[in-house]
C-alpha cells in the first residue's frame, strides 16, 4: 500500500487519515502504550512498536524504525503526533516523501507550546500547517495551512481544540494530493496541480 503513519500517542490525526479512506499499510509507534495503536488495530491496520527507549542510541533506534517502515515499501510516511526529533540522515532517507502536521501557522511558532505562545503574542490568527519534513525542525516546504481566528476569551485549551479540528481537515487533503501525484516541490515552495486552495480559513 501507499502510506505508513508514525505516532506516539492518541493518534487523532492518524484516525483522520484512516477515516479519509487513505491506503494505510501500517501504523508504527515509538511507545507501546500509544492509544492510537488500538484504534488502528480495531480497523484492521497492521501495527508495530519500535520503542526508542530500548535502544542505546538514536542511530540504533532510527535504523530499526527505518527497517520497519521499509518493510511496507510506502510511497509516503506521515508523522501524526510522532514525538521524536529525527536525525538529518533519517530525514534524508525519506526526503520528499515524509509529511508532518504542526499546530501553528508556520513559520510562526515552530517547536512546542504553540497555542500558549500564540496567546502570549496576542496573535489575531493561529492555525496549523502540513509540511514536508527536512533537517530543519518545522522548517520544510509548506503544503497546506488552515487559519482560525483567535478569540478574546480563548484559553490554550479552547484554541487547541479549534486548531485540532482543522488539522483533521487538511492532513488527509495533503496526503491525498501527494498520493495522487499533485504536489510539485520547487526549492522552498510547494504547488498543487489543478490550483486547489492551499490555505483554509476556518469560519470560527
């Protein structure tokens, strides 16, 4: 099949990819207690655990992870809440065919705690971004973004919940574009053949 998903936890974006009917050949987690494994297994999707703590080095962990991914010969690798920083060598191994979803309107707020940082900065808009993975954390070419307005009464939790809704909209769309061969990468930019919108504006 065409898609392998990497997770570390609840797997809500993984579930969105599955519910979109994408051809998922496996879900792999670096944590045996990841709730997403049960969701995938219940849908009949093969699962595997490559526990990072079982390896003496990041290189050894990534070698094992790469072997498990390659066993399924995926066209695309999708990071869906996979909470490990990947080495440049691993990223190069899947260059141009590994996507990630990040909860901010990149390049704003790369890294962690994005919702709290957006509120602290009094941002008028916040959102999420699907991008190709590169050695620069959260710095790869952007495929699609979704923007949500920041309300005056927003808390970190309410803002995060609205952003997550949009993550579930745009990640399957980006993965489908890739699998359909519609994405054209030019240096730091990505275009979609057919002119499909690469920015979604949420109404609330």
